[in-house]
């Protein structure tokens, strides 16, 4: 029958939804540069009708850019085929990208940002010609102020990691303004906070101290007591952490840092379980950040462009990225006269299309709707956890209530079958879904991290759990079959040795051709 037929043959005949028969389109599509044909073009551009301008030799290219030469039809086919080879929120049940909050992004918001009034904006337009866009930025800042409880918000960061780095830059500027910049050279974070909370301060030159979980799964508060001191610049912490466990002593953590003169920074990239319920300011935080492409439903877009937001307490406002957007009661304007500002975090104002999407999403829901988002996300997560923990071999460390996600473990299944979590995830892709394991190191053995959000129905969650249960049964009856997956997908197995060998890395197609095909 072949691999594909065999994989379908292992499904029971009655296994239609919630265990649907899936097969991913596979086109073996060449990269667009390899489809170029000399002389082809998508449109005939008429002569300009004006004399050509002779560019200085110093800025002229010696050779034309190596752009593909293709007809419109062939370009259309190429991108249609690629679009059919993807797995994502609009195609399947994307609850498996834990910590990333893969929710549905309303298509009406895409209509808004494709309007020429947004899509054709130029970042250097005069302020008087972009009053509407500045109003959206300013109003979204006011909404995020209310959601966080903090005093000012910047929408300039182009991603969550950029927002974390902006917060670190403001923390450094704040301490420097008090003559303590060199003294305070340590940043404290936790093992289950987002890794960027360690990476950004490390990049900025700080020593990073990581708190491990205690026996109950919470960040160890005694370790924090031992770590804080006159060298403490800040605490960078996610709560709930990537385990889905909310730290009930978070205000005490903040107070311990404040007692030694440090600042407390709240990573709220995943605020989906606490919207309208608790706020950064309620626990005494000095700074926070949001990922607009997570909680506030702007698309992840295959890794970018994203959008971040930084919130700060009043004492940190002078150090915010500049220029800031101000409103005098009649007009909106940019304020660049900010001598203590950390400067630009990215070019121009921010990722305008995603700012508009987030603004529209919040406006459509209102305050009550935002709280309902959190309540539904928590309900969905706990329902899915109940279903997953009924699967033999699946477990969740620490007997604690979870909010919006759970980091599970297949350790029991692995001990019985020898099948790893990564192999379970790859086999699940044969059914049109996937999951993410976790950040390294694998403190939770054989991990998989699920985050249902509010977007998915009970039927979706039943189907997803049924797929995991089916693959776990396959692992027990035929582990080699599971290890041989995928069979119905375009994805391929990754040679783990490549990840540890920079000489094999290829970040572009031409680098891949040069390193592996030549």
C-alpha cells in the first residue's frame, strides 16, 4: 500500500471526526529563484517618458539584482502551492504551540489593514496627514494602560523580545540616572519564565541569576531572598509561567526586589488567562510588556512581523523609547524632546498594521469581552488537561491548578515504548495538528506544551485529545511505525546533529545550495 496507505489503514473505519483522515498537500515546489526563465515577466512596464537620471557610480550596482523572471500565472501557482503546504490556525487545531497563544485572528481586521489608508502609509509623512493613525496608537496605549494598570505605554517595539530589551534598556537608564548603573549588574529571572527574560539582559551585559522551581512548582522564594542585594537591577518574571502555574506570592516577590532598590518587570506576553482579572500594577510591578501577536490576536505571520508593547510606572516615563505620541486635546503629535529617553527601539513608530489589528480586536470585545477571553481560555485549558491526563503515559508535573496552558510529559509513555515526545508530535502532524515540546533544558522530561486559548470549541479540543490518544495507542502497539512518521505531511525529520553543528546551518536558500548541494 505504501507509507501513506499504511498510515491510513491503521485508522479504524469509523474514525471520522473527531479523528479525521488528513493528508497534506505536497507539491515538491522548487524555490522561486529556481523557476526563473530569462525574458519572462509578469507585466510589461511602459517607458517612463522622461529622461533617465544618471546615478553616481558609487551607488550604482555593478550587476542587476538576481530577481526571478516569471509570469504572473507562475508566481500565482508558486504561492498558492506554498500556502497549501502549511499548517496553522486557519487550517487546523493549533492548540499545540504552547506559550505562543495561537488564537484566531478575525479576518475583518485584515481588511482594515489592507485599506490603502493604512497599507500605503509612509513613515515620514507629516503629522497633520496621519492624525487618524496617531489617534489609534494613542488610544491603544490608553487601553493597555488600563489593562496593565501602569502609567504609560510604548508601542514602538517590533516584537515581544524587542519589548523586553526596551524594558532592560529603561531599567539600565533608570539606575544610571541614580548613579547606580555600574553597581546594579545582576538580573534575576526564573527557569519557567520566557527565555528572552534571560537572553535580553545577558545581551545587555548583565549577569543573569535563574531561580529554579521549588517542590511545589513555584519559583523558589528562598532562592530569591538569597539572590537579591545591592547588585540587583531587576526581576524579570513571567506569571503564570510556561507551566501554566500562577505564582500566588508574586506581590511578595516584587516587594523583596523593591526592598533592595531593584525594579520588577512583568513578562505578560501570555496574558490570555488573566485579562480583566489581575494587572501588573496590582502586584506592584514597575514595568511590563505584552505581545500584541499573542494575547491581542494579531497574526504570528510565520515569525514576523510581530508587535510588542511596553508599560511603565511614572518614575520610568522619562526613559521610554522616543519619540512618544502625545495628545493636547486637539491634535496628536510626536514628542522627541526627551533627553533621558533610551532612544528608538525600532525605526519609526512601530508595526502599524498589527497595532491597528490589536486596536480593532480590543474595541470589538470591550472590557467585559476581554475578561470573557480569559475565563474561556482557562476553561478550555482545564477541560483539555482533563482529557489529556486520561491518556495512559501522559502526566503533568506538580498537582497545581493551571491557567491558560500546561506543560505535560510523555515520560511514562517513553518508559513503556521508547517513543520520544518529538516523535509523538511528528506523528500527530499526520492528522493535521502539531505540538511544541518546550524550551530547553527539558526540566520536565519528554515535554509537550498545549495552550488552547479561547478560540477553540469543545469539539476541537475533543478532536485534538483523540488524536493524541490514538498516537499514544500506536506507540504502544507499533512504536517503530510512530518513529517513522510523518507519512501524510510535507514536514520532514530534522537531523539532530545539524542543530549542534554551525557548519551545517543554512539561513538562506543560496547558503543551503552552497553547503549541501554543491
